[in-house]
């Protein structure tokens, strides 16, 4: 029974970490788009990075 509890905890922890990663992805995409839209950085420099978060 103890092993099942550890498996559930591991699954819950994994799901939680995935949710955090998805939130970070959304935030990164937002900031990259903002940098491009405001022309604070050249789009050519940000496009390769943008491709990684899409």
C-alpha cells in the first residue's frame, strides 16, 4: 500500500511540475512577443528563440 501512495505522490508532483513548465512557456512567449512588438530587440535575434516556445 505504501508503494501506491508514493506512485500517486510522484504522479501528482510530475503533473504539478508540468503545469509550472507550461506557465513558464506562456510567460516566455508573451515577453518575446512584447520585445518583438515594441522593437526593443531585433526580430531576427528573437525568432530562433520564439520557435522553441511555440
